[in-house]
């Protein structure tokens, strides 16, 4: 779930498809590190990041998880990369990917119109698109729901996609089919955002979700046209302005999805980013505060992304 207070990305950075960012880019992902079980581990040449990440955790009274992969060099950055964190709205990219792969046929399913009620809107907690009166009256197509869920983090749209997939466990099944044995979804919006750190449901790890996003956006999990469509929805993201959008250079192209909790100040951002004139980076930053009351630390995610970008590029 995200709040309306998140700012939109700065103008000019959302033109990736015209630059070819949405084209096929098959990536051979690294295998699990021999140091995966340690709380802090970084690849050769980036070991200093662990110290800086620990300092950020202390400054923000938070627990931080990072997984990054540089497709140009094969270098990785890992910090608490195999620890559990709340999934939150990061699931919405997975829901759209599952719809594209498993339900759509040449755009026919995306064009089907879904009708829903005002109660569904109200129960979702956040509905900037589905909650508009004209959309409640006339419904939205499945494609429009995907765009609303991914680009605007609309909770009602996310729930409607889950309904099409057979419920939250449809996300878990989709992840298992992609080789992700960790990420799971068990509840609907907004309950899935409670984000208690001891939960074993509605969770992922930086490593797991990073690799799953890579398979969808850089690998062969989706046909080319669907990969470009999903990438486009992520490029149009309006909720990352204080996270990756603030921490990464203005001329980088971002295709990412945020997530936030209703407790413990969870702030997540996961996606693929394209620096100018070089292959992309995969970046997953997940965080949770030690205090149930939060507050959410967008700046922690932004500063972490900046540290990783500086180390890898």
C-alpha cells in the first residue's frame, strides 16, 4: 500500500521504451552466494557497502535488505539478502505478470471489462484509479487494472487481479513456477500490509524478489510483447519519487515498484534501472523499522539505492 503523499518521478525519465529498455535482454542470473547465510555480504570491490548499510540501519533504526546485480559485469551486492521481509505492494508486478503469462491471449483477456462495487473500493484502503466515480460506474478493463495496480499501486485493482488469479495463493504458485521458492502471498489488500517482522506469510527476500523481477523484465519468463508491456507499466510508476527516483541519477530510466506497510514503517522498492549507454542493473531494496509505529523511511531506500549505484557504476 502507498499513500497519496508519494511524489511522481521527475519529467524526462519515463521514456524507456522509446530508448529500447523494454526489448528482450536475457540474463544469466548468478547462483546463490556461498555467503548467503551471513547477515552482511557484498561482492568483490563493494565490501565497504556493508559498513555503510549498517550505519544506515543504525541511523534509521531499521533493518535493511539489499540485492543488486549488474548485468554488465556480473557483480552482485548482497546485504541481508536472504532474510525475510514483508512483500506488500511489490506483489502487484507479479500479479500483472501472471495475468499476462497465464490468462491473456493476444490482448483478448486484457480487453475484458471488470465491474466492481464501491464497497470493494472502500475495503481496499487505497484506490486512486478504481475509486474514480466514472470507473466505479463503468468498470475497467483487465489491462487498465494492471496499469492501475502497477503504475499507481491501486489496492482495489490489485485485489481484482488476485480474484482473476484465484486469490493470493495464485501469486505464490506463479513465483514457484519461476523458480522462486521463497516469495509468497497469503492475504488480500490491505491486510497483507500489516508487515509484522515475525510473519512467515506475505513475505519475500531481497534475493528472491530481485531474481523474480529479473526473470520477468530481463529474462524469458514472458514473451517479448508482454515483457515490454509490463516494463512500460513499471516505467510509468508514480510512487517512487522519494525512493529510487530520488536516490538514482536523473538520467537513469527506472522500471520499478514500491511497497509499504501499515506498521513497522516498511519501505520497499524493486526493479530494473538503466543507466545511460550501459546494460541495466537489477536492484531490490527492502526495509522495515524496529518500531511498530514506523515511520516509513523513504530516505533510507533512496540513500541505499544511491550507494549501490555508486559502487556498481
